[in-house]
């Protein structure tokens, strides 16, 4: 799947618990947007990605596993743990980890392929 990234201005993550967690030094949270441009999730990336992504197009993500279902997730949607990947010599490398919300119509129209991770 491909998503456009937008840098978030906060360094605080909110999980399902009541406590917040700081992303720590050097990590930034980016919001994922699809072509509509609806928000579809987030990814944590190293600070160096801020400059790399300025003016860059959509980035590639792979779905790793289904995440725990939250009460506010729509019935026709699923939340997945995801990995942003970059390609080097025909091998995908991890750039960052995050979560992606996919509805059933998105899942049908996306490209599905096997990817060898290095």
C-alpha cells in the first residue's frame, strides 16, 4: 500500500491505555493519508526522514499483522501493524513501524505481493 506522509507537530503518542508515551529523542510520528486524502494511520520514523520526505511522493507500506481491535474502529475496517519499506538492490528494508486502518473496499483494490525483507 502507498500513503502520503505528513509530519505531526507533537512528540506524544496516545495508545489504548490512559497514559501517554513520548516518542523519545530522534523519532517523529508521521500521519498517513490516502489519495482521498483521508487519514489512514501513522508511522514512527527517524528525524532524518523530515528532510527526505519534503516534497516526496507516497511511500510504500506492507501489512505485518492484524492489530488489536479498538472500540472506535468502524465495523468494515481493520487495523494492521505496518512497516514502511524502502527498496535497495531489489530488497525491501524497514524504514519505520506504525499502524494502518484498512476498510474492506481498500483491501480489494490494493496490490498484493510477496516481499523479501533484508
